C-alpha cells in the first residue's frame, strides 16, 4: 500500500529485484522502524519491525530511502521554529539535528518555505485554581483513522503536557467535552494533507 502510494503520487516506480547491486531490502527487524536517507550504494535495509506495519509508517520510511529528511531537520528550520531539546527524549534528539546544505545540495529545499501550516497550536490559560472545559463543535474534511495520523485535533488535558493528548478525527467525536486537569490546556490542530477545519468552544470554571 505504501509503495503504491509513492508510485501513484510521484514519478517513482519500484521494481522487485534480488540481484540489482543498488537496492532497498525490506525486512522485519526487532530494531524498529528505520531507513537510511537516500541511496547509500549496495543493499540497504528498510526495517518495518513490530508496530511498524501501518501505511503511514511504511510511507515515511520509504520517503527516507528516497532521500527525504524530517522537516524539523532542515538547515533553515531556526527561521521558523525553536526546538527545545530539553523536551525531547534524549535518545531521540538525533531526529532534531539540523542538516547542512552541503550534505544534500543547495537546492534540497526545492525553494519552499518551512512547513508551518500543517499545525496550529492554541494555549488556553485559566487563573490558578481553575479548570478549562473544551467542547468539539464541528470538524470538516476529516479522515476517521485510528490514531488520527493524517489530520485531527489533539487536546492535552493532562497536567504533564509533554505527553501526547487524546486525538479526535471522527464524526462521533463532535460534541465531545474535555476537562483539563490543571489551569493550562494546549490544543493542537494538525493537517498533513488536503484541507480540514475544526471549531471548538471553551469555558473556564472553578476546580
């Protein structure tokens, strides 16, 4: 499915081969989900281990094999965002290392600006001793997929905002009421492709 996505969406074609000297070998590896970035020469591994069997993960790793780095690794990312490495799990900080333009060519960004439009962050703050109640009113252009991996609204109702909040992207989620544990509630609207819209209301009340 992920290979078909890339073939249908781009000019890239995949040809099965066990003899080509330069090829990508797909395998299930206990090491998780990973791939080299771009052609390394020879046989290179693209691993889809346990928990990696989802379309979006496979498509993501294939993108790496085709030469795509993470958006947050762009060498010009500091013009658009600030990465607080203290909030990143230590053994995952390598995913936030900036590339150098010399590494992948001066035109590697395809003359595009940093992709800030895919997320919109709201921070709702109440006075100390108060809680916040959010109600999801409308959602359009959504895809009801487990995990809401493509688009949706994420509400961080817990006190520790480092954790992922509950995501909503289905029709039955409309009308859902979420109450914060503390006096701050981040709300993240995200969209990886096509247009989707969301509306929510909130109010502040005593704990």
